[in-house]
C-alpha cells in the first residue's frame, strides 16, 4: 500500500461501493468519476490539499489487464470442470496450474446460448409484463451515488440491464442504468410494459419513480423495457458416436442461478419418453406397422388400487385402429398405454436401463408409457444417442484432455474412449426402425416445425407433461443429438398449449439451424434382418405386422388386465 500513489489509492477506495460499476478496466469513464469524487471528499475533510487533488486528478493510471478472454460464455461447463478437478485433485487443483481442454465447440456453445435465451424470452413475452422487481425511495434531487446505491443488489444479464426509474408517464420513462448512463424509453420501447404505466396497474405492477426495472437495447439502439424471465430452460448437445458434449447451457443465466438444469434437474419427460417404450415393444414382436386401437380406456379404483384413472389423448380425439408409426408421430397416449400393457410394465422398466435410465426413477406402472418417471436432459441426450448411433450406449463426457503446468498430458479422454469397444444395448434394426418412426414425427407429426431446417435426416420427439409443467424436445441426426427442456424450478403450469412443440422445439430448431449448415446429410442405412419396405419394414422373424395381437389392438369395450397402480396423482391423465 505504501507504494501506491494518491491517484491509485483514491481509485481503489472508490471500488468497494460498486466494484463492477467502478472497475477501471471494464468501465474507465465511470471509475474516473468515482476517483474524482473520492479525491474531492478527501480535500473537503482536510486529508489532502487542493494542489494534491489537482495533481492526482491529472495522473494517468497504469492498468495491468490480465483478464482471461474467453471465446464464448460457458459458465455451466466451467463450473462442471472446476468441480471435476476438485473431485480429482481436491485443494491441489487450485495450485497445480492445470490446463483443461473440454469437448465443447465454440460455435455450438454460442448457438446454444443464443437459442436458449431467445426461446425463453419469447415465452416470457407471451405471458406479459409482471411489474418492476422492486421499489426504492429516491430523494427529490437524487445524485448518481444515490442511484448507484439503489442498484447495488442487482446484476445485469448480458444485454438485459438493471435500471431505476427517475421519471415515468404513459408516453415516456427515464431511468438510470448502472454505470452512470441515463436512458429514455418511448414509443415501441414501452409497448411490453404499457399496462404498468396506467392508473389501472396495481401497486406492485406500476412503473413509477423509484421502480427497479430491466431495459434492453433494441432496434436502432433504442431502449425498451423488458424483464428477467421467471421460467428456466436447458439445452445440451453431444456427439452420439462417443458421447462428447458439444454444447451445454444449464439455465438462462449462471449469474442469476447456478443450478445446472442439464445435469441436476430431474423432471418428467412426458411423451419424449415414448420412443423407449416403443423400442421395448419391437423386441416383443411389434413393428411400426402393428395396428393398435386408439380408443379411450378406463381403469377402476379396484384395478388401480387407488383412484379411477381415465387417460386421455392431448387433443381429446381418438382415431380407432392406427399403426404404431402413426401413433408415435401424433403422440397418441392411449396407444402407448396399450403397448405398455401388452409388453408388461416390469419388462419395460428393465429394458430402459439399457439407455442409461435409472429404473427406480421410472416405476413399473402404466403411466410410464406417458413419461411419468424422472430424468435429466443429460440422461435424455445419452439415451437418444443410442438411436442415433445404431444401438450403442455412450457415456457423455466434457473433458477431452488435462495438461499439467509443463504441458504434459495427464489425461486424454479421447484416447481412452477410442480404445474402448462401444457397448451395444439394442439391436441395430431396432435403432433403425425407431429413427425411421421419429423421422416421421418431424415430417408429419408433432414436430413438423423442424422441417424449416430443410433437412431430411432429422428425427425426434416432442414431450409435454401433465398440466403443461414441462416442455421437451429431443432430436438428432447421425452426427448430433440435442435435448431442449423448459419449465419452472418450482413446477407450475407453463400455460395452456405451451407444449414441447411450442416451447422447447423452437429452441432446438434455432440451435440446430446454426450448427448444421454445411454438414452433409447421412443416409439411413438399412441393416440386415428386416423385411418389407417403407412404413411396413419390420424384423424378419416377426413380419411387417408383428405384435398385432388382440391384447395390443383392443377395442372401445376391452377390459384390460388389472395394471399395477398408476404413479401419483400429478403424473396422471394428460401427459403427451
């Protein structure tokens, strides 16, 4: 400290008030103003003379900027790396000078971040402005110091900035943005929050002087009122050939929430889980052309061991006899239930472990057909990889290489994986048929919006849970699997018609649309041991219409055997 000049001391003394705002590296103009204030106060209380103040004010500061420049924002992956290094090396990890090379592709990560934020903000805007985040009392003549104080508890989220309102009317809002900038919002910039500027707005929704709001630069660098979303999301992609994670966005903003929804959020997958039930049925003699009755089912209290259960299709319509291929494309709940009933819930529970799911999180009840168990987006990515790579199970990983301080490689994960023989967990014919059916989901089913990408090699499945609590889309081609999820941390409805196709699929489309251009399509190779052609392809030993049994087909009046009790109440009825 004794080597610091007066100018340097004043600069440092000004930092504790607002370290981010007064950072001389990030905001030199604002830092200079703060330094001048400190020098002025030192002179006023007699610590320095006017001459010393003037000399310090003129002194140029020598800043040594050793900040790391990152090519892309990847906070969630960075934290995963930190935790992995700590688990491996404990406290020594912070002193070893390790260099960790991840599997993340910069362009993929950048695309994932942009897709997730755009999708979440689009959803948030559909559901309207909730009101200011808080209110603070401002004196009649508020100084910059006072205004900065009002914003100390809040942080910006990339281009979404925190601001405190200094003047508000129905036609104009003036606000102070952290760092010393005064912004004015008019016209289109007020549209999103227009109701909050009227006399009809309630006391917690009204934008007035002292309101803490969010502003965002829009077209022509004009400011607009926005808000931080309450909903959360996750997006993860990986290479299905080896499990290397290419992008991972664990939430809207790491600074707002460090909870990694990709790895930590156990949520019901809804109909995005149906492909695994269908896959199990192929091993029991079914085929994509098996005809199953899409008609209502009713389970009495005696059958369930609890309350009566009347599962429904999402749209409330029933098509009667329908092929499995058509049923998956249209996400028919009653067909999935009949399939599970025919193959046995316990068999299906054991079968899904092949994909990396924990059977204990998917109880052997008929509601499993509707995705009433629990899984994470990362588990789903690994599971969909089995279909994408022809039947092999891969273990997702994110650390490619670790080097010590001298550049010596102490771990090469790619070499380890290359030496391993991939574990085949399902028949390659099964993987082919499932991919074929899920391509129809994209071409003519619940995910036709993905056709805007102009590719013929995309497959996937939408998923939405009961009461619209969770929205999913899992999709892939031969070279990339990506899973998108949207929901609230404290589960509550996303809103009527906020389905996987409406909320999660657009995020997936935006991501894939950014990373797939230039990647050639790979034809779907037909493996040996299949008969038929097109939609009627099936296992040779089963024939095109294998599994077309009375138990599977059912009728509108069928009386199925008593199933095990369904899952809890919140998992019933309308998962799709």
